[in-house]
C-alpha cells in the first residue's frame, strides 16, 4: 500500500570522520521497484553540518526533479484518459 502513496524514498546517513569532518550520504530510491535513482556523498566540515541538508535537498531537486515531474504528469494524464 505504501508504494501507491509514495513514489520515492530518501534515505541517508552521517558519519563522523575525526573531530572536524563529517561524511553524509543521501540516496533516493524508487518506491515501486526498490532501485536507486540517485545517490551522492558529501564530505564537510563539522561546522557546515546544517548547511549540507539544504545542499542535499537542492541536489535532489535539480538532479531528478524534472524526471519525477514528467513521470507524475504522465500518470495524471493516464488517469484522466481512463476516467
């Protein structure tokens, strides 16, 4: 049931690399197939820990946003034609 409600899932993690560095990973997963759509790693200074969240969001939207928008428009169009 959740596959019908959610088209993609975002997963990630954070790991400390010493006292001043962190490594962040982010993955976007297609909910229906379980396949990875996008993934990236970010190595940052510890004082940039909150700024990296905005960067990850921006990268997801610019990298795969148009693809998902197109797919959603096709799904919506198919539903309109059926009804």
